[in-house]
C-alpha cells in the first residue's frame, strides 16, 4: 500500500502538518510554568462539579506563572445549547477565574472551539494515514450491528479489531471504488496494541496505573469530518502545548487508547491528573452530585442564596489539598493563591460535598471582611435578588455600614451569617421602614414586668451620651432597684432570692428595641439607633 497516495486520495486539500507546527510554536514561558485547560461541552450552565474541575487547572496554571485555557469541545452537536459558550464563560468569570485564552478572549493558539478546527484535524488525520497508522472504514451501521451480535454470541471482545476489522487491509483500488460510489467513511486508528500485554502509566493523583493495551481500531474522524474527543484532544493539547491534562477519572479506561494516539503521532505527552468527582451521601449510598437531584449543585442556587464566591473557592481549596485547611488556620489573612497546591495531596478516593463545612468557611470568610466590603457584596447581591432591600441599604449606606460593623473589627468578630441572603434577617430591625407591625416575645415576663422595667429605665437611667461602662452600670443599678440580681455570681448562688438577673433586664430592653432576644452588642445597637429612635421604641412598648 502506498500510504502517501491513500492520504492524498482521502484528504486532497489538507495542509501538511508542518504548517501548523510552525503556526503554533512552543510557548515562551518560564521553566516550570504549567499550561492547563478546562474543556467543557457547551451543553448547559456550569454546576458545582465542573466548577471544581475548572478550579483545579486554573489554580495549577497560575500558581506556576503559566496559562489557563478555556477550550470548548462541541463535537457532539446534538446536545449543544444556544449561547452555551457565553454561559460557561460568564459562570467562570463570576467566580473570578483568570482565563488567559478562550473563544471570547482570543489567543495565539486558537481557534478554541473544536468545530472551528476542522481543517487542523484533517491535516493531522492525513498525516496518520500517510504513515500507515490510520485507514478509511466504509462499514455500514448494519455491518457494525451484525459484527457486534456475532461477538456477543461468541462472548468475544466487543469492537472493531483483528479479524473483524474488514476495512483495515483494503487496497488503494478498493478505496477508490468506494469513493467513486460516493460511499461515506470514517477514519480509524490502525492499532498496534495487544490486550494480553499491560500498559502502565503514571497518574499525578493516583500514581502508577496498569491497564491492558488498546487493540481496537477506534474512530478518529466521523463521516461528517468531525473527530470524537480522543483524536481532537490529542491534536489540541499538542498544538496548544498543554503540559498537564486534568480531567474526570472516567477517562482512565481510555488512557491506553489515548496514549497510543500520542505515540502514533510521535508527540511529547503531557502529564495527566484524573480527578475524582465530588460525591454526596444519599441515604446509604454515595453517588456523584446531580443537577437533577441536588438543587445546590447548580451555581444559580449559590447565587440566589448569596454564598460568597471566595468562600466557594476556599471550600474547593480544602477539597483540592488535604493540608490546605491547616495552612489557612495558620495564615488567616492570606489568599488561597498564596498556598502551594500539589497533586500528591489530592484525594485518591473522592470527596463528599459538605454544605455545613461550606457554611462554616463562609462565616469565617465574611467575619474577616471590613464592613464596607460586606456592604458592597451585599449590595451587589441584593440588586439582583432583593431590590427593595437594595434600595433601602443604599439610601442609608453609611448607616448600614455602621450596622454591619457591630462586633466586626475585633480580635474575635461575630459570625452571625454565612450568606448574603441571611443578612437582612439579622439587621432588619435597625431600619424603621422594616420595623412596623412588629410582635414582641418577652418570654416568661408579664407585660406589667416589662413595662415596669422599660418605664423606669427611660425615666431614671437612659442617657444617650453614656459610655459603655456607665451604661452597663446603670443597667445594674436598675436591676438592683427592681429586685433583679446585678451580680451574676450572686444570682447563680441564690436564684430564688431575686426576680431574675441583670441579663433578664438587659434582654427585656433588647427585645423592646429589636424584638429579638439574640443580637450583637446592645450598647452599639442603641448608639447607632440614636436617642430619638431608642426612646420611640421603648415608649412604644410602654403603650402596649
């Protein structure tokens, strides 16, 4: 067989691969810089599973001073979503991923959409034919179905190989006849593998893995001229000079075939890291997260609930490396980008999604921000999801920042809320516009007891100019006057000797001002409300 003539016959207009080798030269990067990519199909919005899958290559690329590529694998045209590329891009940008090259950013190594690279694939397909490692297959769907049935009946390996590869040894004249008849063909790899022999490769996460060699003559180019994933990703990763491929571990079984392709071309192979999916415990079983079954899997859920972007990434960092969490405790003021991630610290058994852990991380993250930073984040969220609240806090911006700053900038800041959607419930009572038609719950206290305490406090003890110590001493004096223990130790030793304690007196004033029995520092609340509003609210209780 003259393979060069066969290649020219199948792909008469394809360029020589040297054209593309020169067009996409080695990148000029510092030693050790990684080129990593996230290569989704544009079939829907990003969910938490593939958001994590994109976090990994983005982190490894940028911590090494390298390049992160968003590449779109759209060869499966049946499932393509209109505007799918833009949706994926926007989702990654929402999480502040630094995308260096993409269909929307451009770059010197594009196109970054596989269906726009058809001419490139033809050139490399032609090359494989010219060196005798690929051939056209004219088998019909009926032929392949009949072959599969025979294999199943004989309990043989399923696939196109060996004696079943009927087009593998077609002569040049046979191929010409098929082409003259207008017969469609797929291009297949001429495999040199032996399934009785082992193939060993090193995975960056799992270590050495041993699998049978590939012996199937897999389809490289479909009859429409578009390649399946395997051929396309090899060509793309080669020309884009990807140094590390991170992808789902479902691809592990295909590695012998993929590596055979790399070897057939004679390309330098990248490193491979096969990521285990994020799982969830569902009753007695552990399964992959599902957009259909798990509402929190959709990032829209996190947006609507106001889960901070940075908190999600900090959570991902704990999944990425087991030693990150300890490092963060020692370096609470540093960014996750200051940590040196490594593949050998990644889980080899998969991670369970833990909403409680994400919530705690989010609380810690928000507690460390300045009140002005929390305000801006809250405002951005509210503008989309609670417009009335957005208008309210922006009408009182400086005031709202003061409210958010209660017990914030101190050694142990409060951790009241984890999500932006929770903040309104924690501060609503500070706004007169929301403090209407309120109901009070003074617990076991009768309304007469409540009025007695509030009335005497307003009449003899309240002074808006008091400092905190003076204010609290007056609360204690009020307690003594009304038969409540001002000393908590004395109350604990003899609770029957008092109506209650200074804590009960303080709480009645707290509920009168806020309706809530649990709030941040009461003195700070009263200072921010101001004299007129404090008196108005206390007198409102007196008039119940």
